[in-house]
C-alpha cells in the first residue's frame, strides 16, 4: 500500500517534471528565434551603416574635388559653414 502511494506520487512528480521540460524546451526555441531575429536585425543595421558611411565618404570626396576644380578654374566662390548661420526667411 505504501509502495503504491509512493510510486503514484513519484509518477505524478515525473509527469510534472516532463511537462516542465517540454515548456522549457518551447521557451528555448522561442528565445533562439528571437535571438536569430535580433542577429539578423543587427547585421542589417551594420550593412546599412556601412553603406551610409561609404556614401558620406564619396560625397566628401566629390565635394573636395569640386572645390579643387573651381580653384583651378579660378572661379570665385564662397564656402559657407551652415552651422554658423541661422535660417532667415526672405519676404518677396
């Protein structure tokens, strides 16, 4: 009788633990999926950042080349640092 009760309790505990294991395995799968999504997002942002850096570098290079070309052609020009000036509205 005592053996039967002990076995029944142990069997219930084993079933509970098996259910817990299944739940934990499902959580692991979900977390792996989230991790993969975050990794893909980070990779995508890295690539986008590299592309933008390249575009900025190319624009800076073109800007310098244009300035040098204008200097060689002796075209008068003024370089304005936009950060030093406020936007001004001009009424027509």
